[in-house]
C-alpha cells in the first residue's frame, strides 16, 4: 500500500484478521485490525479496528 503523498516509506503497516464468524445469510464476518507504526518514531502507533465481510464463491 502506498501513500499518494509519498510518505509510505515512513510508515510500517501490520494487519491482523481474527474472529471469523459465519453470518446467518451465509457470508463470513472478520475482525480486521490495522496497526500503522511510524519508522521515525516507533512509539507513534495508530490502530484501527473494523469488521469486514467477504463472500467466497466456489466453482460448481
């Protein structure tokens, strides 16, 4: 992932996907945690948590 402002080298991004749950309608809901760490100041950590869904289609 790159930044349109050219600062992507200054940041390290880490993603964790946990807590998969099957929704009654058939899709899976995941908890996605994104951690963004500044390479210049490693103590500067931002964390974003969201829920994401993905539908997987299997060939017949």
